[in-house]
C-alpha cells in the first residue's frame, strides 16, 4: 500500500462542556495578596471554571459527548467504542464511561471503559480507538473518546490558580471531517513523582516546579522520537512530505497544540521545542501556538481534556485557512507518559466547529465572588456524602448529579428532564 492509499482515520466531531461557574483570577489574586500580573501573564490564565455541586465528571463527560454527537449528526447506535479518560473518577470500580453510556443512550453492543494516566488518559483512549479503527475491528462503527476532569488543588496552595473543570468529547471515524491523524507517534514514558492524587485525597499533590521540568523532559523525549521516525520515513521515501522548504523541522506544522495545565506552560513548551530544532529565537509562537490558547486561558486546566480544548480553540479561533495543513499534537500525563503526533486539517473543518458557539458558551459562565468560590470548594470535599437531592439546581435539560442514595450515585437523565 502506498502512502496515498492509506485509509484516513481521525477526528470527525468535537463537543465541549464547561461548568456554569467561573472565577476571575484577578479576584483570586486580590484575595491571596498576589500581583494580578503573576496569574494573568506569569501563568497565562485569566479565569478558571468551577463546577457547582450538581456537576461532576460524569455530567461534564455526558454533556460533551451529547454535543459531539449532535455536532456530527451521529446516531448513538453508530458508536461501537466509548472510552472516558479521567483522573477524577467517581468510583474505584464502576467507570465514568458506564454512566455516560446510560445517559447518552448508547448501544448495549458498545465496548465501554475508562482509562487513567493523569492528563494522558484521554490520549491513551484516542490512540487505542484510532488503532481499533485502523485494524478494522470497528466493523464500520465510530469511537467516542471523552476527556473529563475537575482539576482541584487545595485553597491557598501554589496550584490553586491552575484549577479548572470541563470535558472534551471526540468522535473518531474512518471518514474524519475535522482532522485526519497520522499513524506516526513519538512516545516517552518515565517513572516520576511530579503530580499525583493519593486515594485518600480529593486534592492533587504536586511538586510544582519539578513538574514543569518533567513536562519539558517528556516533550523533548516524545518530540525527538517523532522527529527521528519522520526523518527515517522521509529518507526511505515512505512519506510524501518534502522537507526541503523548511528551515526547521517544526516549520512543517501550521500550528502545534500542547497539553495546557496553564497557558504559560504551552509557551515554555514551544520555546523548548523550537530550541530542539535549533531555532533559538523561537519567534513562531503567535502563529503556531496563540490561537490554541484562547479557550484554555479562560477555562483553566481540565487535565485529560486540556490538549483537546487547545485543539478546539485552534480550529475555531485561528483566522487562517488551515485546510490541508499539518498540525502537531503534544499530550503529557504526569507520572509520566507523553506523546507527540500530527494530523491534517480537513476541508470545511473550521466552518463546522465555528458553528458550535464555544466562545459564547465559555463567555456565558457566571462569575463567582470569593466567598461563594471557597464555599463550593469546601463543600465539594464531602460531595459524595451528600444525600440524594430530588430537585435539580441547574435545570432539567442536561444530566445533573443528584447525590448518593444507598451507595448509588444518582443522576437526572437529560432526556427525562
Ligand atoms: N507579573 C508577571 N509575571 C510574574 C509576576 C508578575 N507580577 N510574578 C511572577 N511572575 C511569573 C514568574 O516569573 C514565573 O514565570 P516563569 O515560569 O516564566 O519563570 C511565573 O509567573 C510563575 O511564578 P512562580 O514560578 O513563582 O509561581 P509559583 O511558585 O506560585 O508556581 C506553578 C507556579 C509551579 C506552575 C504552580 O502554579 C503549580 O504547582 N501548578 C500546578 C502544577 C502544574 O500545573 N504543573 C505543570 C506541569 S505538570 C502537568 O502538565 C500535568 C498537569 O496537568 C498538572
């Protein structure tokens, strides 16, 4: 099979869910006695999404999944694989994905499971789903992969301004209308303790400055692995891409979407990547990275979904016509595992995603004052001891978490209202 004959597999539809509440980081800075510039410019974040108490990982995942199916006009019965990547699961045994299967009314012939590897969890799901389709095991069906999380650090800790919550859902198919992903992937894994969440804690534990170094080491490992594979393939004529016109290797990417724990981390990552290429000036940030940070800067860290929120932002907010252009993707999960891979933006993809109204959705979040923010964070500590609430706070159109009854998590169904 020649390069041109290889079947295209990739992203067919995208959905995003963010909670209804948000905190302006200027308010957090004032309350913590910090210069606002440290959060806005030093971390590159303007707001962070905060879930109300009737929102959890399941409701975020279900909402994003529903939007992806609707955006793509996809029948739930056409989904043959559902994977939810999360590091803020709701149960030690039952996967978030099973709740989502029920809430979305997916087929009982669908393979359903959850993946965990910190922020890499959704990428593990995505790469496996792509291979499931490429191998022909999908039997004509599509995969739904969702990254959903609530990023929570303790009040008044250095990690506090890098919280967030949300979900991104991706339908993957053999006729992708948004991005066709290349098979070539550079992988790097290393046993480090940079960020983790012990079983007894709802808050993450992080060795913050060390974690930044681990992220950059992993980027270097994954990117070098990808680059070596690409250069080998190009030397043997196995790829159609000509490298002659590029001064630096990464010039071949119109844009690169990075995992975004906070906006500035992507800036550091890009500088590092260009340095590996030999471009010490790293002047390509504005065109190669900035459009992918528009949503992450307003939503905060959503862990497994962060890279894919950056991808959504890139497709919706980049003013250039990206059709037919190559983009790079970098996923990092603490602990650690990282991957660098690439894809080609499909004709009409940007118009499709722009009709989803994500900018409006993110802009419409209600701004919290500090006392309400702290009250919600403290109450979330005991959220699973919450007795069943028969009344739905957020309205009946979407799934809401209603608390626990006889050890069972209860949700309002989006269809029954
Ligand atoms: N105006 C502008 N910039 C300012 C400023 C001001 N007034 N004051 C400080 N700054 C700058 C600093 O110079 C610094 O910039 P550089 O990083 O370019 O040096 C930046 O603001 C941050 O300042 P500090 O390093 O002093 O901040 P900190 O000690 O409070 O910690 C942090 C920052 C380590 C990122 C912390 O927020 C944290 O632990 N976050 C959680 C961990 C994390 O997100 N790690 C990322 C890699 S791991 C990963 O990616 C997995 C994941 O999702 C968690």
